[in-house]
């Protein structure tokens, strides 16, 4: 991990503890993803939770409520599922990538297994927010486009927010990719030994028929008689 963070410090300068903690959490949450997707998720969180000088950078954030003119229009937005009075403020943006609207909080509840509709501030929990950003950017929840749809970091911005700051975030992704490449390679786990197919079952023997039982009795009786005869002849 030292080489990873040294690389980030070369790119971004000294890192605060909250930044290190957030990066480590997102590293764990993206562990199974391709390196470029990991880099772009980290870069997106780096941008969306700014400014970098803040003690809350790289932690899930809550939208600052004015309300602004745009925020007042959250009320009654049926496309966001805001059907009840006060839904606009209640379901304001929260997270590493801020989700908004009752419908999106309901969807996030199904993803993380927690009731974010009843308790929207759960979206500020770092582990929950990490699961949301990873799921949303991987499957294309936020805009209908997913990271796998694009080859370039610039175009990957469409996964979250059109082309806004696309070049800047792409530069962050390049820095994170360089750092990720400094991580030690994971040991390759040996493939499990193949399981041999089960041996064919031996069919049970068919029960003896009366004729077979009689034949066996006769043969046994003949054997006894022959043994007795041979014994008598040897005595004679």
C-alpha cells in the first residue's frame, strides 16, 4: 500500500487522514473490478466530494440546501418519485455520488438492504455510499450508461453527469490508475482439483426365483452326499 499512496502523493500532494480512509474504503469496495473502472470510481469520488482542502473530502457528503431555485423544483418531481410534500428536501443529494429523490432512495434501499426511504441519512454512511457508487457506475443506474460502455476516461463521465468536468476527472483517473498499478499483484490461487465423477452404482442383485433356490439346495445336497461317499470308500 505504501507504493500506492506514495504515487497518489506525487500526484495530489499530502493526503489528510479522511482522504486516506475514504480511498481505502473505495479500494475494498472496487476490489473485483477492472483497474480502469476502479480508477474512474476513485476519481469520481475525488471530484464529487471536493474540495480537496476540506476535512470532509473523500467522505460521503450531503447537498447544501438553500434552497436554490433548482432545489425548489425538486418538489413534485414525479420522475424522482417526489410525490409527498417535503420530499424535495427530505431526499436531497447524499453520498459519494449524490442520489436525489424518493425513487432513487427506494432503489438504493433494495441495493444495500437498508431502509434509506425511512432514514435518508443512511446514504451518508461510508460503506453504504461506497456500495451505491460502485453499483450505480457499474450497471448504469445514474444516467443509463455504465463504465463498460466506454473506452476512454473522458467519455466515462457520461455515467454520472454528461460531460461536466470530463477532462479534469479523466486526469484524476489517470493518476489513480498509475497508483493502482503500484499495488502488489494478487497471488494467483491454484485451481481446485477436479472432482472425479461418481462411480456408477452397482445395480442390486435380482431376487432368487424358487427354481434357483431349489437348484442351489440340490447342488448342496449332492455335494454333501459325494463327500460322505468318498469318506466311506476311503475307509473301505
